[in-house]
C-alpha cells in the first residue's frame, strides 16, 4: 500500500493571517493562522531538523484561540515518519484530553518535507518581499529557507545520482 501524497498550501497572506491547508488522499485540514508565532521560521528550522533525522519535531500554529501542533514523529523501525496535527481548542494545554488529532499521515521524511518546501516556495514567490512583510507583519525567513532549499537540492541530486 502506498501512502497518499501530501499537498501543502500556504496562501492569501493578509493582515497578519495566512490560509494553511494540508491534504493527503481523503484527509484534509485547513484554517487561517496568525503571525503571533514565528510560523515560517519555525517551520523551516523544523523541516531541516527532520531531514537530519532529529525527531520528533513540532511547531505551533495559532488560529486564535485555537492552536495546532504540527508534529513530525518517528515511526519505530522505519525510515518513514508520521505527520500529526493536534488541535487545542484554546491555549489551555494543561489537559491532554482537551486535544484532538485532526490530521495524520505517514510518508518518507523527504516526501513530507518536500511537500512543505513546495508550499513555502509558492508562498515566498506569491508576493514581493516588502508586501509580504507588511501583510504578514514579519519578513519571510529567506536565510532559513535558503538553507532548507540547499538541503533539498542536495538530496534530490543524490537521488538522481543513485
């Protein structure tokens, strides 16, 4: 059985919000998240760490008041990882019983990271840098994204050379 391909969309940056959606087969998640956490910086760092095998990794998306943990988890005995999105109905994280898994899928580290990278690349090219910074209330993490892109390119080259 093959795992469904992950599609990541990061669109419509406006007034400190961005539309985020993940889809894999019949599983889908979408919401708009806020700039209050350094989402894109954290995501680039987490994706680089995932490529290095530094698991588990997680980032937080704030939809105010809902929060989502996007986690990259190891699968014991496998080179694949599990992507899990956990929803917290508000910022009260004291009780795990208050959280819900709203999206989960498995795939290779590279395929999951590459899907996120494609979403980030599309986002980066969707607006001129100054408009992105004004609308998101922060600059796109060009340096962290360039490092991630370099890692992606190196892995793609090694796959082609195999």
